[in-house]
C-alpha cells in the first residue's frame, strides 16, 4: 500500500468514526426532530448533524484531507451528511477499498419531501420570511423606522424606492397610533412601487436600566462660535416664544409667559436681561413673527426659568419653564457604584460611592459576588463585590482614562448572571395582538432559552395567528449558547429567522469575542437553513452624519453573508440604504456564505501582453 493510500485509509476511518457520532446524535434527538414542523424536519436533522460534528475537534482531520486534495469539511454547513458521504467515497477510492458508502439508519419519523439541497432550502425560507427582495443581490435590507415615518409618507416611499425590503418598528418607542400610520405608509409605498416589503415589529423585552437622577437646574446655555483667537465667528441664536422652523429650525427655544410681549417686538430692537449668573447681556432681535422672536448675542448667556427680559420700550417679558439639565456622575477606575432596588431619583454626587437605581428587581436575587456588570454599553465595567435584597455593590474596573459619565436610563448588562425572568414582559404580551394583526414578523428580544421561545409560540397560538413569522434576537451570551435548542423549538412554527443583535452581544460577550460569536451564529443558522439578519451599527456614521467610515463600509460588505442586513435610523438613512444596496450588489459576484465566487475580474490586464 502506498503512503497516500495509507493516509487515505487512516482518514477514512476517522471520517467513519465522525459519522458514528452523527448517527448517535440523531438517535438522541429523534423526539426533537419529530416535534418540528414537517417542512423543517430535514433542516432540523441537518442542524443536529452539524452540532454533532462541531462537538469534535476535527482540525487535524481537516489538514489531512486537504493534503489528499479533498474537501476539508469547511463548507459542509448546508448539507452535513451528504458532504461527509462524498468524502467517504473519495477516500475509499484513494485507499483502494470497495466503493460502498455506509448506510445511515432511519429514524422512524416522517421527513419533508422532496429532499432538496440545503442552499435551495435556505433560499426558500429566506423568501418566505423576508420577501422576494428587489434584485441585484440575495441579501435583503431591513431599516429601523424613526418616529417621523408615522408623519411622513414621502420618507417611507423614499426608503422603499432606495432599496428597503423590511421595515422594522421598535415597540419600545411611539405607540399603536404611530405604528398603524407607519405600516399604512409601508403598504401604500409597496403597492405603488410594486415591491414586496415586509413589516417587522420588535418586542422590547425586559428593561434592565439605571434608575433616575435628580434633575439639574432649569437652564438653557447658548454660546457663540469663536475662532482660534477667541473672536466671535457666528453669534449665538435663540427663539423667545414660539419658533418658526422656516426661518431657523436649529436655534434652541425658550418659552415666554406673556404672548403680548413677543407680539410687540420688532427686528433690530435691543433686549436686555441679567442671566442666571447675574451677567448683564444684550440680545438683538433678528426676526419678529408675533408668536416668537429670533434673537442673537455675541456672548454666552445662561437663560433660566423666571428671568425677566426688558425691551427698549420698557415692556417686560418673563421666561417660561425650561427643561431641567440632565445630570450625571463621573466614575473612575476603583470607584464604588451601588445599584439599588429603590428607583427614587438620586442626587448627582461628585465622589465615590455613587448610588443609582436598577430597574430589574430580579437582579437583586439572581446576581452573585464576583460576576461582571457592564453599564451603558460597556463604557463602565464593574465586578460585583456584594449583593443583598436591596442593593448590589460594584467595584469599577474600567471606565476609561478620564472616567465615564454614569447617567440615568442607561443599559445594564449582567453577562455572568442567569436572570430568572421571561423574555416576554407584560407589556410585550399586551402588544402582541396588535403585532399579530398588522405585522409580518415579530422580533423577540432578550430570548435566552427554549422556554422563552415556547412561551412566545404559545401566546401566538392563543391569538390564533400562524401567519406571523418569528425572529429570535440573539443579544446575550445565554441566547448564543442556547441557540441550537432554541432553533429546534422555533422550527415548530411556519417561518423563523435569527437576528444577530451585535451591539448588545458585543457588550455581553466582549468585543474581542464578537467576530467569533457572529461567525458561529451564521454557521449554525446555515446548518438549520434559517435566514440571518446582520444587525446593529451598519453604516451608522453614514445614516447619522452623511459620511461613512472606512471600517463600517468593510463591515457592511461582510454583512452580505447574511440573508438580511439591518440599518438603524438617522437623518441620512435614505443615503445609507442606497449605499448598502450598492455594496451588497457589488459583493454578490465575489462571495456567497463561506464560498469565494470567482467572477471574472477586470482589475488586472493579461500578463505578458
């Protein structure tokens, strides 16, 4: 026997042993596979096969297969056993053994027919969940709606025209009246442009946030723009009374108690006051509309509730109530932060220890000393020192070289803590009938277990709407680790998908692990033939400022490996949709999933010409 024959025979034995692992996993999961919807059973079977293979370390086998010129199993996700059996046949030929692939035992359950290639099944499921798309690339585009979408049908139509395939409405914002208007605008735009556009609604899930801080002074500070030498380049502007956006929609607004006072002002008039610091200031009237007065000043002014402004004719105007300045507390490495069950607003302290409420009562029963706590998307990283029923004492481990601001209503992540709470809140259950009646997809937040998925499906069963599709948002370490069993549970439903909520997931898993985790989610979902939505901060700078960064363009290009890419809202969201549509179209000819597509390149001329 030659050296290559011996190597092939050795590799063959190891692949056959791998198939034995797959067969054992199939037998152990028969009940779970039989429990999924018939149209998903072959996909569920393939998912079980894939998890079984990935439970083994096959790196050495992969290297040996590559050395023999065979598949190294690196692209087997969509059809695991077919891939393994093809490798077995090739190894049998190289080893000089009879060409007889092993028989995989039947499971005694009905499987969906006909059997089709995994990529074809994934394509079918993608179209069923996310619509037909709009041509040019396989990845759909999902866009998070701003509140303006309820008022501005032309904005929604522009989004659809630019390439939006799925409109995402977050139930944490606005309300049923606004949601209905948004959905009406989507349906009208889709009909007008002859496009298949779906509506997805996010359930908010449990809110784990910092509590309130006592409000600061009710002051509005305006200041001019100065050059490097301190000279005023652009005077400060402010509306007194009611603003007129047609004249200036950027200037801040301070209410005036007496409407007759603003009505009596004229352009060019000088107004005088002593600001909140007691500094004398002069304001020049630029525009007088009656209900409002646009003024400018070349010095910094602190306006406060109740201050009196004197006109040239001696008439006095009183400033109305201003919003309180948001307060915060700057924390630094080594400081102590105490999370309290009490959500009474706390005073903003200047020194450690800092106290602030925590909105989730279960944290005080489930958290343990030594566990990690991340605050405000990980800007403040802490470790638990002690826990009792009323408070959790934290040590700040990392808050940046200059410290970080501890603010009210900021997210708290407990990546090490198993929280004994349902992913569905009472508010979510209240909104579900509306979602089921009006939307095409429900996105389930904070899902971490098979029980969470079963809970949602039971609610939908009770409502009686099987047409509403389900997407699981993976945003916690627990959700990531439970993904295979959650997929098997979700596949009891008609159409399902997964969203990689990369913002929260990065905080929970650590930014260092995010790339690894999102790859594993893509692999698992491809094995289950389940569409994936690549979400959070895609082209964020472009959507918000009109200018993309180089890094986020590369990130958007990487998103083409998913079945859908999500954009967040922003003033330039239509530009972001157009850019993403172009990026995805360009990437389509170069790669699909993990396979490089060797499209003809025009970048290089012929060699030796």
